[in-house]
C-alpha cells in the first residue's frame, strides 16, 4: 500500500566487482591475465591479477605485487605499462 516496509538487499548480495578500464601507453585496453612490461618499480614482465584489494601487477620474475593505482601516468591517465601481444 504505502511501501513502508521495503525489501532491502543484504550486504552479501550478488554484486560483481567493477574494475576500472585500464589502458597501456599505446592505448590498448588491458584485462585480467594480460602480460605487460612495466615501466616502473623494476617489475619488468608482469601479469595483471585480481586480488582482494583490486587489480595488481604481479612480476613474473620476483613475484612482487604493485597496485594498478601506483602505475597511473599523471599526464595521460594511462598505465605506465606496455602490453605484450
């Protein structure tokens, strides 16, 4: 009638994580699982991985992880990486 008692969605509802759209320096779109070459933090070859804290770049050699936020290029808003075809 007046909809005083509305159904609420619980905190555990079926929410999918929304990740930002990442692009490399050449403008190629990046996705989870892509291999890239990092231009920062001496990571060299990396894989984009989904973690509890969001997207991270994991180095193939040293297994060091860096958040995607730290890889943003301030002048272009792209990631400081180049996608490996």
